[in-house]
C-alpha cells in the first residue's frame, strides 16, 4: 500500500469515527431533549387537569358506564369534557382512574397524530392509584398502546386516591429522530466525500516531494550523478531532507570524482613508473648482452660498459627512492614535529648551489629566523629539490634568489630564478608526478619528473602548500608555505 493511500485511509477512518461519535451524541441528546420536553408537557397538563370539574367529579365517584360516569353520566356532563380538553390540549389523551382502579370514559385527543388509550398493566394501575402525599409528583413512563398502534408516553399524577393519566404518542419524536438521522447520514456522506477530495489533494501535495526524491534516486541509480532533488520549502521536513540528500549526493559525487581522478593518476603513475624503470633496465640488459658477445676481451669498452651499468643502476635507485618517498606520503605516515628554522635551511641551500655551480649568481634573502614545526630532513629535501630544479632547467649563469620570511602566520621558503619561465598550461601541471617541461632534456640529465611532486607532497604533509608563479621569458618563483610555530624564539 502506497503512502498516499495509507494517508487517505487513515484520514477517512478518523472522519468516519468523528462523524459517528458526533452523530450518536447528537441523536441521543435530541432524543433526551424531546422526551424531557414531552414529559414536561404531560406533567403540566396533568397538573392543569387537577383544577377542572371533570377531574373532581370523575375521580370522586365510581361505577357507571365503562367503570364510571361518562361525559353525560353521573358525576359529569359534556362541559366537563370540554374543560378537560381545554386544559390538556388537542394532542393528548386523558383518562381518570378511580381509587378502586377502574377507569372512566377517557377524553380522547382531537389532533392527529394524538394519544390513544394506553395499555395499563396491573403494575401501572397500582402506581396510578398510589398515594402521592401532600404535593404529588407526576410519574412518567413509556408503554405500548392498547390497540397496538405503537408506543405511548404516559404521565400519572395521583389525586384523591385515584389518578389523572395523560398520554401522548411517541410517533412525532420518532419522526423527528428519523429525519435527524437522515440529515446526519447525508451531511456525514457529504463531509466524507469533501474530506476525501481535500485529503487526496493534500496527500498529493505532501507526497510530491517524496516522489521527486524517489525519481531522483532512480535516476542517480541509473548513472545520472548530476541529478539533484528539488529543494522545496525551507521550513518543511521534506525541504530539510532534500537539502540533506543534495549535500550527501554532492559529497558522494565528489568522492566518486576523487576516486576516478585517483585511479587515473594511479594508472598514469604505474605507466610512467614502468616506463622510467624500463629505460635503465634496458640499458643494463644491453650492456650485459655485449659482455656475453665478447666485450670482456676489450678492456676499454668493458670499463665504459661497467660505468654505464653503474650509472643506470644509480639512476634506477634514485627513481625507486623517490617513488618510495611519494608512497610514504600517500600512506599518511607521520613526520617529525620539531621546531625548524627555514632561514638556516635557505642559507644551506644557497651555499650548496654556490658550491655545485660557482658560475651562477645566488642571492640569499633571509634576515630573521622563520621557525616552523616539522620534519627538518624533509624540509631540507624541499629546498634541495627546488635549487636542483633551477640548476637543471635554467641556462648556466641564470641568477637565483633563495628567500625565507614570514607572512600572515606562515613561513615562506622561496626559490626564484630569471630563466625562461613556463606557459600557464605547464605551470598548472608542474607539480604532477612524472611531468617534465622538456622531457628529452630532463631524461638526459637524470630527472624523472618527481622532484616537484615530492615538494608538493612534503608541503601538504606539513599542513602547507607549494605554489608557482611564472611568466614566459621572465622567470619562475616556487614558494612553499608552512604554518609558523606558536611561539617562535627571538633571534
């Protein structure tokens, strides 16, 4: 069963229950009201009859036609019945009961429908002839008509040892209650239909966001990862669910995108690593084959081959070390967390570059201590890779500046050159693994395109980042930003 159908079924059940309770209470209340009103009418009529000549004459005597004098018999005349009729009203049946239990000729109702003779059982007669004290009270009850014409409401008021019996038919009350029941059923059916229509409209409006969520989920399951759930109203439950789902879907999509990017980088990494490793291995295998073909008989060529084998093995070892370094960063291995002065690292890197390339102008700009928290060996590797990159990819004699300073809560280590620079596309990929601006030249000089990737990984492992600013023909500046220590010592 759908949610919409369950909502409509529950609403209909509540409406039917409410209408049933309301109708029952209304029916019983109206019945009670009408019956009390009729009892009051009968009691008032009985009390009004106590002051008439018909009551005094008929109840005081006994015998005669029908158990007592009729309207023209002993103790009464036609004017007595007229006075009784006027006192009781045209719709009531009046009967006078003698102290011995016999009934006089009744005063019948003249209006239709009116009372008919009640069927007075012995117990009723006994109650009618009971004494009521100084201030008798009328007693009312329901009985069947003597002629089988339905039920009657009877009021018995004791008088002089006898009683005045006033009767009215209950048919008008039944007719009123029947009309009330028909009206209640008609109104209830109309309310049920109207409520069902409104409930259906509201249920459609309430469940529409859920249907949209389900449709979006089906589309995403089919591969449409860019689909999103309509936001809806901000204050509604479905609106909050939609926003939460959209946030979750965005995170899932980002996770899938990162996974795809990682897989793509991994495939490229494996392909590049295999290619880079195959080059020295091919050289080593070639010199080994030359050795088997008689190279050992030529000492000069043998010495050259051994030097090349050693060189390629060294290059392969450097490549493997760099790959292991990147793998350790990818695995999230912890680094040292000691105070490190970037000014000292910059000074040592500048000194090393001057020693390796004396013809290159090297300027050092590090006026004050720059204390960061990190792994000193890895940070020195960052500086070494940056100055090595300058030495490899800039013409001889190109000026270089090594800087260390503070800015906005971070320590900056910069290596700037005035070399040929890079294009924007090259700068965007310069920190990618195995990327080389000039692949032929870098391979000849022993580079595999991992140095700057290692720089970026070390910076990220320290909570910082590595950036590059370059312009073709104007030079390049590499910057590594590392968060400063909380309280750098005075220097």
